[in-house]
């Protein structure tokens, strides 16, 4: 039996603290304004509107050059300066393809949005010293954290 890593964040108070501290967030799988009804657009837009700097990392085959007025990046590792959180909007089966990029980027936290969970992926990142939140909505946690203050 493996012991869960303390870097696999599951305690509600710890999750909220990460959300509250977000200042610069990369959005892996971000959608453009033409998809305003999709969580991969409206979640980062909420954060942007709340004053969080958003760095788009769209994964479409023909990505837009900018989203929310910010230049899009092809890889998280190409972003400078580093980000606090990489929030991920990708299907679980697509996550392993992003491991090398995320390891190279060394973000403070990789946050898998609601409905996204991949235990082996999360465990791999925690072994590299990266905190991971799974299956939680950053928008919901950010709102709750700021209501509580």
C-alpha cells in the first residue's frame, strides 16, 4: 500500500488556500472567447475578472494567438516568469502527454479541474515535488476563499 504524498492536496482548507493565493495561472486546454459557454473559457475568465493574471495554453490544432488579450503559449514550460498554478482542462487520458512539459515548468501546483482525475499522473507529479489538486473547480474554490476573507 502506498502512502499518499502530502503534495497530493485533498484537505478543503489547503485547497482553498492555494486558490486564494493564485496570482498567475496558466490554463492548459484553454478555449477562446468563441467558446464562452465552456468551462475552459469561463473559469479562467472569472479568475481574470477577479484580478488573476491568466496565461493561455490552448491545445487545439489551430490555436488562437491571444485569449483574453493575453498571448497564447504552446507549452507551459515556455512561460516566463513561472506561474503559481497550472489549471488543466484536458481529458484524463490526455494528461500523460503533458507530464514532461509540466515537469520542465515546475509550477507551484497542477490543478485538475472538476471531473478530471488521474491518480498515476498526479502521483508522478508529486514525486517531482509538484503539488496536485484533482477533481476540483478552481473558480468555485477561488470564490469561496475570497468570500471567507
